[in-house]
């Protein structure tokens, strides 16, 4: 079992809690015998070929063809404030840190057409051997103080307290002698040693954490260290550790709160044996139920069971219909084509055929067939030679018409589908017989060089409900399957118009106009690969894009469009003439040689 704990790339050089958690989770995974990696490097993660990925923060969506479990230990307002719901919805499973977080997941996944995993996971620490505190000194509070004013008056008022964290976050305490004790290394151990040496640890939470009953790392660290815990009214802490911890009423005014802390310290020092018994009880609860080793082992087992159940459900379905994935290729980039075909061979759905639509020479197609046979001997594949079909529109619709399967999809030769793509789409199509098309989310990947400035190597680029179909970026051509019987007659029978591009977008728009039922799987099941040297996904240039847009607009133009009857409105021919003249004038500014080319095209 290979596991990745994925950090936020933008935080690589910044101290943050997830960095500490990552190290602890690595240690837990290795203790359990797993091969583990902690990284924010997307290329390194890709080369590692993990079985499970844990994004440690909601800033990171699902980005790989790997079962992805999101760590739900941040309050809801933070997800809302950062508009990160798409990231969170993209996960295959959820490790939740509170009852309210579990209800949150149930709510936003309630309309999802496919199952998901949900299991407990807390921002905890590693199993330790109990060692009772040797002394009870000033209580220790450790925090990054990202909410600068949180408990500020209390910390200023408290007389007997030691605080650790980033210096710039605690500047207001530097003038108060002795309270601020400096930073602690993010090494997975130093925090526990600091608590243990003091004998008393403070676990104070942000109000948003308390509102949703989410514990921070602090209660687990204090329990693991063997120190006595003094906590606020966090529901998780009170429910789990009960009378084995002492509590502060943070609703009190800062002066009263500081007095309450002093009372607890006096009680601990005057009842040291009882205090050590309380610390021991907290430690036992932690080790038996909440250490990262216990949590991680349980969650990994849950993932294994979940995947096995999904596989068994698919295998138990009788008479599965066939699926064809059309792959358009000119044979020039064989390595990319083989990669695309390999992603088809890896499908967990058993009845999938690759249909290569080849637009090169006949001899080259024979060579290609032999190369594919050697590379992918187990692949179910057929070939169609598209003689003289040069434009993308003809290739697309000819390929669609040449299929025989009940369900059809597309895959460009330089893209890939994830291993469960067909299985996810087909599960929905088989459950809903009215559905014409099911699509998933797609990851945009830059390859063959460094990505453009400001871009990450991978990002969740296309992930939206049908409500956003007309406004948001299009559904990528490799992200969907369509039911053959729901394709309108004219698409499969009328003469095909020439289109340099936008042919796949047009297909979706024609289905949408025909009131076909689209369903969003809410799963990421494909990757849309962009070549850095081409600055995009294909060889499309501005002229091709303009031609494709004009052609698409003509095809989709309503038969009773009001402008046809308006006064002083030029007909289509004149509109096209005006567009052509604009292009000629633009060419004059850039390259005189293009003028003759445009004129020749016009007079043809």
C-alpha cells in the first residue's frame, strides 16, 4: 500500500499546521508498514504511483487517478470564504473530524449520483509511551495565532503562562516579560516534549472550531505528551476526555478567565497524584482510539472495503452493455497515443473497446496497429481508416457514426481517462434510463516543460453542474459517455459540415438543444493534457477558432431568430463579409503575406 500525504504547493516555504501533521502521518504510515510520501511536488507524487492520496487542506482538490480522501478538519466558514466547494466535492472519500462535519458532507453530497466514503479522521499525533510529568510548571500554549485577536486580552491578563509560536504572530506579548517563549520546530516531536516538561498544556480553540465541535491538534498533543490538559468548551474534548481534563469557560471576561486558569493551576499543584492519574487516563483514551496509527489503519481498511464493494457490485451486474471510446489520431505522436489507449485498457468496466479513427496513410496505420499490439496486447481495439477526412468536424462525426456500441465516448490521442471513468459513467447511465449523457470533472495537466507563469502543473479546471453549462468552461471531450439511442437523428444521418474546431462543443450544444438529459457525476475521471510548447491542448490557431465559431453559430442559429426580420440588419452573407474584412485589416498590421492568402480563400 502506497500512500501520499499531499500538502499545499503555495505553502511550501511557510510554517503551517499541515506540515507538522504531514510528518506525523508519515510516521504513522511507516509504523503500520505502508510505503508513504509527504509532498507538495505534483511531479514527485505522480512518479510515486500511490494507492491513496490524502490532501491535508481543502485548497488541494483531487488531481490524480488515485482514490483521494479529503481531510475535513477545517470549519465550514473557511471553505465558504475561500470558495473551495468544488475542491471538497471532488474527493472520493472524506475523513471527518466532528459530527457536524459528517452532516456537512452528507448534505453537500446528497445529490451526488455515485457513492462516496466517509470515516473518522482527526488532526492527531503519534502513539507514545506514557511518562508522568515530573513537575507542574507554567502551563504551555502552542499556536500559530492565525486569528490575531483570539483570546488576546486573556493572554495579556494571565500571569502564569508560557506561549510558543511564530514570533510575528505574538509581537504583542514580547513586551510582557517572560510569556512568549519563542518558536517550536515543526518536527513532530518538539511540541510534545514542551508540554511534557511543563506538565500542563492549554488547548484553546477558535470559536468556529468550537461551533462545529472540531478539535485542533492541541488536545491530542497534550494527551500524548502525558501532561494535564486544560481545555475550553470544545464539544469533542468534553465528550472524549470528560472529567480527565480541566476546563475553562471562555465566555467569561478576560480577568475572570485568567483567575479561573490560576485556580486550575493551584489545584493541580496541590493534587499532583490525582492530576497525574487524569493525565494517564487521557493518554490511554488517546492511544486506544485517537492516535494517528489507530485512525490511519482504520481509514485505510475502510478504503479497501469500499473499493472491493464497488468492484463486487459491478461484477454482479448481468449483461453489461458495451462501450466504445473513439480515439482520433494521425499516428504522429505514437507515445501519446499508446498512453491514451493504455488508459482505456486500465478501465475497471469490463466491456470497453477502443476505436481508433486513423487519418494518415494506410501503410502507417498498419505500422500503428502492430506497435499498439506489441505495447498493449490485452487491449480490445479496432481501427477505422478515415480517408480524406482532414477537418476535425468530419473526423468527429464520422467516428461517432462508425461505432456500434450502445454507449459511446471520445478520447483525444494526447489525453487520458482515469481507471474508473467508464465504470462511474455507466453506473449512472444504467440507473437512469432517461439520461442521455453523463460527464465528470477533468484535471488540466501541463506537460513537456514548466507550466506558464502563475499556473500549477495540475489543477481542477473543469468541474461544474449542468446549471453552469452555458456560462462556464465546456465539458472536455474525454469527460463523458453518451447513450446512442438518445443522439438526435440528424447528427447520425445528415451531411457533415466542415469544422476546423469546436466540433465537440457543438455536439454537446446540439444534445442540450434537443433537451437531452445531462447528469454530472461529481467525480473527477479524466485528464486534459496541455503541451507547454503549443501553449495549449491542440494545434488550434486564431483563424481556426474564428472559423469554428462562425460555423457553430450558423448551425445553432434559430430558424425564427428575430433579427432576420429587423430593419437595416445585414444578412448572414454580409456579416461573414464584414468578419472577413476585419481579419484582412488585422493581417495588414501584422503580415502583408497573409493578405493574398485571405483573398484567395475568399474568391474560392
